[in-house]
C-alpha cells in the first residue's frame, strides 16, 4: 500500500533528523533532547507501520474473542428502525383520528411532541449506525492514514494519527455490543401488548373461472361486529395491504367483498405464514366481463356449463335448474350488446349508483333448461369507485388502550434508543482517546521505554 510506504519513509526521515540533531556539535541540551525524541518517534512509528497487518488482524481476533457480531448488530438496527417507523405511523394516525373527531388540540399538544421525539431518536440511532458502519468498512484505510499522520516528523499530526488508528479498532470491536449494553442497563421491560397485531398481506379476488375481479371493496369485521378495515382493490383485483398502516389482523373475521349490486361474504380465520400473506378468494357466482363489468347468477338455481371468449364476445352457457335471474351489470356509459339464446334484448334494465359510479343492470329471466348468454363488448367506460378507506391502523388507534400504550412505548424508546446509545458512544470515544494516548498520541512513555529501555 502506497500510504504505508510513505509512512515508513517518514519514519526513516524522522529518525535521520533526530540522529542529525543529536550529533550536531552544539552544546545545547534542548537540541540533544529533541534529537533523542525524534529518534524514538522514528523507531516507534516504523514499528507501528510494520505492525499494520497485526493491528488489522487484532480487530478480527478480539471481535471473535469477545463475540462481536456485526450481522446481529445490523439485524438489531433494522428491527429497531421498523419499530420506530411503526410508532411514528401510529402517532400520526392517532393525530389524524383526533383531528377528525374534533380533538385537534390533543393532536397538536401531545402527538406532535411525541412525533418530534421519535424523529430525534430515529436520527440518532441511524447516524450512529451509519457512522460505525463506515468506520468498520474503511477500518484498513483509516489505520493506514493514521500511521501516515503518526509518522510525520516533529509530532505535527501525531495525536490525529493516533486517534485514527484507535478509532477503527475500538468502534469495530465495540459498536456491535450496543444492543447488549442497552439490554443490560435498561431496567424497563416493553409492554407485552403490541400496538398493531397484524401482518402485511396481498388480498386477491377471482371470479368463477379464475379471472381477477377489479375494484372490489373489502370490509372486514371482528367477531363482535366491529369494523376492522375497509380497502379498495386496484384495477388488477388486488388489495395491497403491505404498508404498515394497512396491515390486516390475524384470527377470525368476517370478510365482505362488495361488488356493484352484489356482496360476497367469507368467514375467514387468517393465520400467519409467508410475508406478506398472499390470500386469494373465489366468488363462485360471478363472471368478470372486464373491469367494473360483471355477470351474476344464483349458484343454487343454475350451473355454468361453459364460458368462451373471442372476437370481443363473452359467451356463457347456463344449465338452469329452477326459474332464475341472470344479471349483467356494467357502467351506464359502456356499450354492450346482450343476447339470450340468440335474442337481443330478451330482458329488462335497471339503473343504480355504487360509490359514485353509475351502473346499468340487464336482467334476464331464465326457465329450467340450457340457455346461452352472449355479451358483445363494445366501448367500455371504466371508473374508479369513490371509496373512503379505513385502515386497520386507523380503526385500532380508536381503542382507548392504544394512546397510553403508545405514550409509554415512546418514553421507553427515548430511554433505550437515545439516552443509552449516547452514553455508549461517550464510552467508545473515551476508550478511543485512551488507546490513542497509549499509542503515544499524547505522551511517548511506551515508545521511549521500547527504544531506550526503562
């Protein structure tokens, strides 16, 4: 490494300058002492340069000896950052709910300071994590630069060099012990109750033949009938509940899938598994024509024998067991040509509105027997329903127990992730300065003893 070569040459230069000053025929004690000190500095800095690999190896050796684990430290930071993010979203949602119900003074007087405190905690932990990660990743380069500064004659940059040598040694070994330090000195235990008992999920809804059902509205209710959440799916028939505020709860719940003019209910018991959960439900009495365009029928009164698509036409063959009705529901401004058993217009129409979208329903009365329903698809009008979603997080924070729990968790988090890390940083800085002093950054006792003896 070029830096080490340069440091070695500076060590030789320092020794030569010291020898020259000591050998000058000038009867001044101060010059003789300066020469001796330069000789000591040159020898000791050269020894440190030759010990470069040993210094680097000592980091790995003492890390393994003491059990310093950077993988565990990285996992700890990710977990704590996720907890802080969850708390942040919970507090913001609490503030939103309070503003909505007319308690804005609580949101500004109580929630805002807690949010600011969480931001300070997150910034402190993140800055420490990034700083020590950079020190660990550049430890070899920092030590080499430290040796270079340490070798500059007349000790012009020796203190800085000693600190740069000590810094990666102390922080590379000691930083991963921060989680252990926090658990050792934290006398508080987190509450057993979790703020958000849920999981990220992707919820899919498909029709009879497996086609996605787009823009459905999903209402979930608890065992006591309380609303848990209301979500709107996207145009691909998927509710993306992977963000923290939209997680879904686990356990028994009633899922109501709302479609234009229809509802499909499932009593589900959602359990944990893959992350995110991938849940797919099938509506047996619906055939999707396109987005916001459907065919409904009664599965107890009719059976679908066959469905075919081609040339812009959807054909469905029904085996009707009892007198029944088949509904073709589509947006009012769409253009569909509907025929039953080859007869166009063999039914009647009705109009309705669903989440601010106007729909038309073609209703065909079918008698027992085999019937063919054909839908020729023309120009389609596709509108997104105007749904006011209620996230699971929002419905959760309305419980009386959430706010006191959130305050206690923020207080605990402030102590664990702000006060204790600052104390630990001061300990590591003190250890760094102590090791720098031991290396001769302030005094040269060790180097003098090594060169001239006690």
